[in-house]
C-alpha cells in the first residue's frame, strides 16, 4: 500500500509541476506583462461623456438660440418704436402744422410701412386744407427725400409702389388736349 501511495504522490507531484510550467510558458506566450496584442492605452470614453460632435451641436444650438433671442428683442423694439410713432402721428393729426412734418417724417423713416402711414396722413391733411404755407411741390420733394432715408431692407418693392401711388395722388393730373 505504501508503494501505491508513493506512486500516486509522484504522479500527482509530476502533474502539478507540468501544470505550473505549462501555465508559466502560456503566460509568456500571451505576454501578460507587455502584450503586443492589447494596446496599453485605449480610446475608450466614459459611458455618459458627450462626444465632440455632440459638444459642437450643443454650441451651435446655443448660438442659434442666442441669435433668435437677439432677433426677437430687435423685432420687439421695432414694434414698440412703430407704436410710439403711430401714437405721435395720431397726436399730430389732432393739430396738424407744417413745422412738425420734417420731424415726423424723420422719425417715421425707420420702417417703410410706418413711413407710408405718415405720408398718407400728411397728404390727407394737406389735401383737406389743414396745412398752410407749403406748396404741393415742396411737400412732394420733402416726402420723396425722406423716403430715401428708409433703410433699404425696409424699402421693399411693395412699399416703393405704394409710396409712388401716394405721391402721385398729391400732384395734380395735367390735362392735355
């Protein structure tokens, strides 16, 4: 029985030695210390960190939002100015005089539609005989010169056509035979 135990112990020790040597050689072949197969640094990112594309998209979105807010503020300011000019025009209609025409036209020249409203009101009051001391030609020249103060982007073809129509209503039609 002792012989059997010695043989079993020898086989077990031999298999353990073979196992450990094979494992050590296998690890050397894979190169766990310095593997050429596995990169030392990876280009992995944390799971919830945004990519560069996402960061650029967020920046672009923030810029577009800022531009839209600025545009909205400008439009609100223009509407407030237009309301103030229309209020001023209504006050002028109560007591029209020629001394305030130039100031009224200069203030109305910020927007084409507001300028047309002012020109129509001035021409209407002139034709009703409420404005004295100015000739038709002088008024027409004044209106035309202030029309060119309207910014180009606010002086659309529709506004230009309507202004020419209003201006023609001021000048008398010549009758030819």
